[in-house]
C-alpha cells in the first residue's frame, strides 16, 4: 500500500474473486474481477440480485471490453454463479470500452435491456460506428497542436481509426435512460443515480442508502486518480473542474459508505478519498503553474512534469490529454493566458510572474 491507501479501510483485505467466479461483498451484491490487456490490468464488474416483472435474476453492472477471454470468464460465471437465474438487465456506468464493450453481447445473449445515461449511449454508438473510432488524423492533429512531435507516436495515433470499435464492436440499438437524481429499483433496494463529469460525458454512479453501498464506477477509485482529459472532440473544455465539482457531490453520502470502484478494491473512507483527490490535483496544478511562470509551456512540455515515467503511444494520449486538462483549468481561472505560436502550437504562460 502507498501512504494514501493506508488512510483507507479495505474490509476484504487481500481477498479478491478468482477468474470466472464471484465474491459476495453485501447480501445480493457480488464482485467480479476481469483482466484487461493494458497497464490498468483489470476491471471490477458487479452482479446485483434483481427481480423484474416477477422474474428473479440479476442485474450486471459494467461488462469488460469485447474479447474472447472476457467472454470465457462470463460463460464460467453464467455456469456457476447465477444460481440458475437469468441476467435481467445490463447497467453501464459510462461509455469507455472496458465498461460497455460486451454490453451488446450480454444484452443479445440474455435478451436483456441496456441501462445507461443518454449522453454516454450516443457517444458509444458514435464511437462504435465511426470511421475514426476516437483516434485517427483528427486526434493526431489535436495532439500536434499541443506540442506532440514524436513522429512514431503520431503515426500510431493516426492509424488508430478502429481503436474504439475494436473493443466496442456494437452497442444495443435501444436503451433505458439513467438520469441524475433518478431512483432505480434493483431487487429489494433502491439505488440513487449520481451523475459525474470530467472523466466521461455523463458518468452514472449509483448509491443504495439501505445498504450503504456506492457503485462508484471510475469517479471514485482508491489507488489511482481517474483520467481526466481534454480530447479533440471537445478541444476547449474544462474537464478537471467538472471532475472536482462532481466528486464533491459524494460528500453528502455517509462517511462509512462502502465504495465499490471499477478498479482497485472495495473501500471505506469515501470522504478521505475525496480530500486526497483534491490534494492530488491541487499539487499537479501548482507544478503546472510554476512551469508556466518560468516560460510558456505546451501540453507536451508539461508531460515530464506530471508523468515521470516513459509513456507509450497509448499512454501518451491519456497523459497529454490530462496535461492539457490541467492547463485549461488554470486558463479558465485566469491564472494562465494562451497563445498559438507560429508553429501552430498552443502555449500557456502565467498571467502573473
């Protein structure tokens, strides 16, 4: 554990579900852990005991990316963990591939409806059907405008026209809309929808007051800070401020809430984690501001300040997007001014030395 993790309580210790099995974390709430082929090497998925129209079954929360290994894990769960009951509903917290990739497969296999926010539903439909796939020339041009000059990485980004569809080959043609403040009845319990912004277009976390459980998705992770990036589809956004405002909404939940995150282990210490995340981004913003006081900086100039390790092309897209997000947060506050130089690169400089 790092020092920040030591401030949190992990009620299950080192215990985690094995591949193809589940671990009960509360009555009728089961934890699934599936492997991912990335540096972030796993995702947590959840089974909630449910009943719809008199039929007892399960709601699935999040799905994993579309790949054969994940399907095989799901098949093992279907065979051994469902107690003979069907999947009745597939609920997705947001549109990122590790969360929605197999939603179409699950919905088709079980004839179950998809539940998701409207914004993320349409973003996922666009990404799975688009010829750019959230990569390609537009993405590369955006990163060039923020100082990326590594031709090898740029060539890889330009070639990633099937990036999103490769992990999300299809999205169900119909959905049920999740909205902030709505209540979803799942089995014997009501779950309150809490929208979040900055990480995804319209992320939905769910809180069960009766059980004291928060399905935090990617908005509330115990070990790492959620990626918060500016990307080419919304090039002048301020996602970091949106994210920080969003996590403050969890302050209203009880301090002893058990948070079920999409990555990492279930934990208690929600208010502590909110403080930690604010402090983390406060420190990164301070580093960025100091750099821009010394000289005008592009997003690429900020990369080695915020990220001390080597980055491959996949990691660079997220890291550069996050660097720009921190620059934009300071720019929107008036602490930085922006100019576009003759080389076409945006550079930011402190308004006060």
